[in-house]
C-alpha cells in the first residue's frame, strides 16, 4: 500500500499539477498577507475620506470590467488545450477582442465622468484605472500559461511586482505622498505583471508579433463565452454596486469606512474556491460510480463549507472591535460594526461556491446566472431602501440578505436546482445535529 501511494505521489503528472497548484496557492497567500499589512497601513494613512475615494473609483470601474475580459479566460485555456498548434490565432483574436472591450469601457467611463458630479481627482482616478484594462488585455498570456500547467510563469512576475509595489507604498507613506501616487502603484502592479509574462512568454520561443486575428474565430469564441460574459456582468454589479451607491447616497468617507470592513471580510473568499476545485473531481468521479455516493460526497462538501465558513465568522466576531482599532485606528470606528454584519455573508459565499460547482457538473449554468441575477436585483433594491435610512450598516445588511438569497434560497425556485437547496439547509443544521448526536452518545 505504501509503495502504491509513493507511485501516485511521485508520478510525473501528479507532481506537475501539485507544483502548479502550490505556486498559485503561495501567490494568493502572499497577496493576502500584503493586503492585511501594507494594504491596511495604506488605508490608515489615507484615512476614511481618501481611502473612500480610491475604493469608490475601483468599484465604479469594476462595474464595467466584464466587458474587458469578455469571459474569455477559461475559454482560451480550453481552446489552447484542444489545439496548441493554433495558439497564435487563439491568443491574437482574444487579445484584440479584449482591446475592443477596453475601448468600450473607456467610452462608458468618459461619458460617466462627463455627466457625474464627482470632483476632478476622483474622475482622474477612474480614467486611470479604466486605462489599466488595456494593459490587462495581455492577460491572454496568463491563459496560455494555465493551459501549459506552468503557473510559476504567472506567479514569479506577480510576486516580484507585489514586493516592489509594497515597497513603493511604504516609501510613499513614510514620505507623505498624496493619494494619486498610490493609484500609480496600482498601474505599476498590473503593468509589471503583464510585461513580466510577455518576457517569459517570448523567452520560451513565442512571439507576440505572430499573433493574428480572425473574425470567424472571434464569432466562435463569443458564441461560447456569452453566458460567462453575462455571468461576469451580474457578478461585477453584485459585488461592486454597494460602494458606488454608498458614495451616491452618503459620501466618500462612508465608502472608506465600509470598504475597510469589506476587504477584511472578503479576504477569506479564496478558501472555498481552492478547496472546492481540489475536492470536486472526487465528487464527479463518484457520479460515474453511484448516484447515492455522488450526493453523499456533495452533502459532505456543503457540510465542510458551513464548518469552514463559521470557523472564519466566529473569530472575526470576537476580535472585530479590537482588530479594527488596532489595524485601522479610531478613524474607522464604524467599520467594526459593518464587519460584524458583513462577515456572516461569508457562510453563504462558501455554500454558493460549492453549489456553483454542482451547477457546472449538471450543466445548469443558466440557473446559476438566474440565481446571481436575483441576488443582484435584491442587493440593488435593498441598498436603495437601507442606505438612506441605516447608512453603511444598511449596505452590509443588504449584502448579507442578497448573498443568502442568491446562494441558498434562489435554487428552491427551480425544480432542477431544488435538491441542493435542501442539502444546503441540512448543512446549516449540521453542527446542531452533530452536537445532539454527541450528547446522546455520552
């Protein structure tokens, strides 16, 4: 048995995928550490008002970013895996499609800054961040590296750029630089990553000048990607609209208070994504063998998501007041209360990530879009009702309710998705049932 385990572990293909995942995991952990240290220091230095301006601009541009990537990233990976010899056509066509998407974003942003009543600095930041989408079009190379299972070519320039940008932020803080310089660091971070990947791509004997565009290929890619584009648009609005609406109903200082809490709350969302991606192949394999085993493993995944979600919620609830004051200072006094509300949405996010995997396994992606769209609609309506009355706490409650509806309650509306609603409900009562069983056994 030991020899068989060794054979599996040291088998070339297994080690290749393990190393690939390890590179990605290390990069995500590094970014989280920097966000919780240097990122928090930046927020504390800027104060709620200026940090609110930056967060608002990022959220405003974020509403349109789906039009830049066009949902093509995973499609590119699939196409490259199917036909590596056609890479120059696939990458070139995808690149120019994303450039056109970025042009559309800039057109929308130019209209927005012309008609809104933001100050000149806020509009300048919005246009700068919008311009980053053009640089991001070179992200098609990221998909190329994913298709070759060589994530270290993504992580190495990302990690080096992260260290340099962190050092620049520290330098700017210590020398009392203004907000706009921190925006330039954001541009540098993306540009360094993209040009680093271009260098590594061409070092392998590939050349961007060989990329070509095909209208026929573009139509094919759009035909495959349109559900992903629609889903990305819904998610962008769903995740970013609250901070934009806080600015419109209240002010940038309120956005800063809210954003400080949200960044801490959402810092843990990579956990369910990695775990579900790792465990779901085993669940899919069970589907081939026996349906009962398939749903048994799926139920265990939902149970695990609830346990992990609560393992994040409980410490944050206990430490939120002390933690916010320690990290951000007294200026962010309202952030702790927002965090106590917003962190509960994480439980539903963890369940939702697992349920989205099930949607994919059953080829029910359209229902996933409908659930997300319902959550988005509820979020917008509740923000309109709650923010004027309850301020940023109203936005936190709106997010919590909308996330619960999108992840948990919306699936009950459709016959084909109703089964996982009851499975998620069972998962939410998993801990209480476990305690009852433990007491009976004792």
